[in-house]
């Protein structure tokens, strides 16, 4: 399915909310994902895996920011890349703050990269489609890993390529995101249809 | 020196958001020079756009396709219109409808037959179909059955339709949704936002509706011709010009204003800046006063012809109509000594909000040279989220909460009447709805459209947090408050971005939000059908494309008294 980026953002926002994120965080992550998904389609796959993981694993945002190592809250097994990404973005980290920063038991680091991309405004690293301007020393996924951010030296960067303005989503992935988005919709009832809506039922005049 | 000797920009005093952004006032806004329909028509005329109808294949049942092309200096756009034979029982303005009298898309360029074939397989199904990045909008319209049949019958009988009936209804078809900005596969706004013709907000949608009006006029004539075997009367151009395109707007527009705070700020700020610029003209010229008197007279006649069946709107109209003679008398009394700032101060003390906001719109009219450049400030181009100022202290954030949201902190949020409603989206065609929190099982699905309550809740947790800590640390502990924190910081720099009223109160009127947005579109004669949906008319009295170069493309919204 070929989606406009607006469609993708709307779908992602609702799916992230459906997976349990607060609205304000789902909204920011979905907006940031607009450009991330056309740079790197693996972001879409990681987001799909992440929403599915939300139902079965304990994840949290960081216990604290402004630390050399960012750790999950005590109650959680894994560090959520989106809550963590928002936290370091909100903490207004500089590029030098980020370089060498460690994350403990982080899942899906590419998703953290969406936020780092917006902190580090460097062009795309050659042969590194994962993130703009940074890479990690581990490609942790659902199992979680300790990872460290390495900013790419400027000399290895080159000008950004022209980015597509659409997103091709497989039917399976679309269905997965739609199933989480569905959690944000109230079931249709006759009372809701009659009382809650914004137009008359018969407009044949 | 500027010809009107306005105060320098830094000295302009804008009306405070605490005054302007109250729901009752937003629900009293009127169209103005900065309304999107008027912005579009001024541009089309200034740039001498040309129009053609390369295709119009409609059969005797009113079924077929029409293509209308608008050619600008650099690009062409085509309305591809599909006309359908809709059974009466399927005619509904609700989002949940699945068939319409006519369906449309605005095509980026001139469509080939292959494009039209593809669109014919999708556009008639609206949300159930798919369009592509070569399409800019998707819309549909239903007939006003009474007026449609009357006009077809009259023309087929070789006579003109009843003018009073035309005036009473105002449109032959009403749109029930006009989707743009990437919806259902259409091109994203950012892909076209750099084109000058789409720099102002909602220009794609306004162009689509403008061309739709012409299609509807042509369609009704075609139906009459078929009925009369080609012997029908031609619809009188003066009558045709009175016809607009109706619009039935429900709850979907209300969340838009809350979900797009930067856009709301830019719209209102442009209008308030325009007002401040005009009020700073200390000695209006005789020419400016003359233009004002002219539009006042014409607009007053239009207001007096405004009809509604809704008790709340009837009550508002009674107040507005009672205020009109007072304003007219004041203007006569002041004669050539009229001063805009004095007029507005007098109005604030003497007439209701509806009349006050009407005057705000009217005093802008003589000053296109002061006002129209503000059009360029009304859009939001950046699709990226605005970073939070996370290093701001909790103490400072609390200060902004206390100064910007005092209205929300003063409310008892445990009181049923203050949180009686909840906004949600139904899984039934994703229709936005407003429910009763304590009577329906909807709270789990609530949309974040209650900024006042959200900020009040955040304030409670802020009060317990270390004041010297930073906002980023606060949000690590309370990520659920991020939306509220972002809104508070946003309001601090964009004061018109927030509605300063409770949007989930038992007595909240969603139509106030609808009117605010529709006034920026350029709508007049709002006709609420309940507290949550409203009918309006667009482009009444506007010149048709073929008349754009010879007629007034700006003040058409104030018809001469014979055409109200």
C-alpha cells in the first residue's frame, strides 16, 4: 500500500498510542518517523516489532537523564527506545553529550536513532542507512543490548540523497499497525451513532 | 513613510489572547480579507488564471464525468467531477455515508483518459477508494433536493427559478467533506506548499470548491436540458451568481483547531495584527471611510437576510440585528470624523460580540495594502515537531502554567459539569464524536482534546516536584504530561494557539469552534443544525471563472443589496 506521509503519521500516532504510549509521546514519535521511514524502511519494521513487543515485555523510559549510562526504571526489563529517545531529545543533549553515551538493555536502537537524527543534524553517513550521522556498536533488537552511540566523523558524511515522499507498506505491516490503531477507536454503538456525532441522520432536504 | 502612517510594528498592540480566544468570541468570528476563499480569488484574478471545461459527459440520468481545468502562470489543476444517480434514502451528510450525488478530486495537472479511468474506480467510493500523489484533494457533495428539483423543473419549463427560494437555500449542492493534505493517498501538503498558489492555508480545498460550484451550475442546466429535450431556459447569470456551494460541517473540524495549535495561532495572529495595523491609522482618509461605509451597508443587508432554524443561532441573530442600527447610527453621527479605534472601543462597550467581530472584519476592508501581506504568515510549513525547552526549570514551567492557564486552574475538575464530555473517534468510518463521559463507555478511548484539564493535572504534579529540577527530568517521571508541557511552552510564544475555555464542559458548544474555522474559510450565514454541526454556504455571489477578470474578485462577499 502506497501511503502519503500524512497517512503514515496518522497511522503511526494511533498505533503507538494503541501500544500504550501517552498521546503526547505518540504524536512526537509519529511526526519524527515521517522522514525516518523514507530514509530507512527498517524503521517501519522495527516499529512494527516494537508495538508487538509492548504487549508481552516490560519496557520503560529511562530512570534518569543527564547520566553517562541511561538505564531503564527498576520495574522494567528493557529500555524503551521511544520513551528514551523523547527523554534525551527533551533533555536538549548536544552532539558532544551524545557521543559515547551508553544505553543499558535497549531494544530496537534504530528507533532511538530517529530522535538522535533530530539532535545531530549531520548528513547521511555513507553506507550507513540506519541513522543520519550516528551508529551504534550493537544492533540490539527485541532481546535488548547495551549499546553506545558513536557519531560519524564529518569527513565520512556526504550530502543527503533525495528522499522519497511516499511510503510503501506491505499489507501485513499495514494490518499490524491498523490493529493497534483500532485500540484507540470506540466500538460503534447505535447510541453513539445517534448522540455523539456531528450531523443529522437524514439530510434529504 | 507608509501612506496610512501606521505605528511601527513593535508598537502595535494586539488584543490579548485572553479576550480573543474565548469560545463565545471565536463563535462570533466573521469572514475577512484574510479568509481563504477571498485570498484565492484575488490571486486567480491578479495572475489572470484561465479556465476551461475539456470534458462534460453527463447522461439524462445525471450520471457521468466532467473535467474543469484552471491554468495558472506555471501550472494547471483540474477538478475531475463524477456525477451519480443517488437514491434518496442514501443521501446523508454524515461521515458514515457511503454514496453521494457527486464526487470530486483536484488533479495536479491535466488528466489523461487513463487517469480518469483510474479515478473513476476510486473517487466515487471516497474513503473506501485510493487516490495518489497526483491528486490534491478528495471531496463529495449532495444535492439540496428541494432546490435542485425546483431549478430543474423551472428551467425545463422555460422559466427562471424562484429567486426567494434561491436566496433562502443558497446552494444546489453542499459538500460534506473536502479532504486534502495527503488523506486517502493524496499528495502531502509539504510536496506542494512551496508553490505560491498554495502558500496560504487551504488553497487546494478552496480551489476545488470554487470549480465544484461551476460544475454544479453546469450540471443543473444539463439536467434541465435533458428534461426539456434541449429547450430549457438558460439559468439567469445573476441568479446563478447568487448560488454558492453549501457545506455541512460536523465535529471533525473542532478537534482540528486543538490539534493544530501553531496553525490556529497563525490565523488569529494574522487577523489581530491586521486589526492592530488598521487601528493605528489615526486619521482615516475619506476614501477609506467611503469604502468602509459601502461594505458596512452591503454587509448589513446580507446579515439581515441571514436565516437559521436553530434556537441558539436565532437568539444570536436577534442580538446582532438589534445592534446593527446602533452601529449604523454611530457611523452616520461620526461622518467624516470616523476613527477606527474609537469605533471599536465604542462597540466593545455598546454592542454584542457578534457585532464587535463583524466590525473587526469590516475595518480591514479599506486597507488591502496594510493587511493582505499577512497572508504569507498564516501557514505552518514545518512538519517536524517543535522541540521542548527541556532545560527550563519546573519553577518556570509552573509560572507559565499559572499565567497562561489561570482559567483552567480555577475550575473544579472533579465537578461533573466541568468534565461531562469526552471526545473520541468511533471505529465506524473513524467518525469524530463527542460523548457523555458519565453515561457512555467512552473514556478509555478519549482523544487528547482537553488541554485545560491536562494542564491542570500537570500543575498538580509540578507542585510536588523539585522546583529547581528541569522539565526534562520532570517528564522522565511523568511522560503522560509531555503534551501539556509542550502546549504550555507553545502558548508562551504563540498566545493564540490555545482556546481559553474548557473543551469538555457540559455546556461547551462545538459549533463555536466550527464557526471560528469556517470564518477563516470565508463562510457567511452560519446555520447550526444542533450544537455540533452547522451548514454554511461558500462562494455565494462570487464571480464564476469566466467572469473573474471583469468582475470584483474581492468584495463580492458583500453583495449589492439586490443580491442578498
